[in-house]
C-alpha cells in the first residue's frame, strides 16, 4: 500500500453577497471548518480563505459557499497544496543591512 502524505490545501475566494444578506452569509461562512473571512465591504464583497485536507474538501466548501442563502457568487482566486510537514516548516527571516 502506498502511503499518502498528510496534505494541507489552502484556497482564497472572493465572495459576493447581496448587501442586505451579507451579515447572514458571513455568519454561515465563518462557521464552516477551515474558513476565515479576512475582509468585507458594504457592497457585499468578502475575502475568504479555506484550509482543508484535500482538493475535494476545498471544492465541497466552495460549493457550500456558493449555495449559501444571500451569496450571489463565489470565485476561486488561488489554491495551493503541499505536505503538512512542509507547510509547517519555519522559514528563516533574513536580516539585511544595506547601507
């Protein structure tokens, strides 16, 4: 049996909700496992990120957002996947002294 690496998938979306229903839609999205809302506008636009264990889980979450009452559209902007081990590696911060 082939070992499947433990992966982490991250996606970002722009969600457009009806302004009058944005608060309700935001509550539903924010309650989804792995979902975070990073910004919103009075016109109903939301910037959302999703984290999940697989691409299928990301697609299921996007579909759930698209079917949320008050959501007019949800567009996938970016998706990235890598092993969880690689994603958790600390990246050294290089300090430069350019004088």
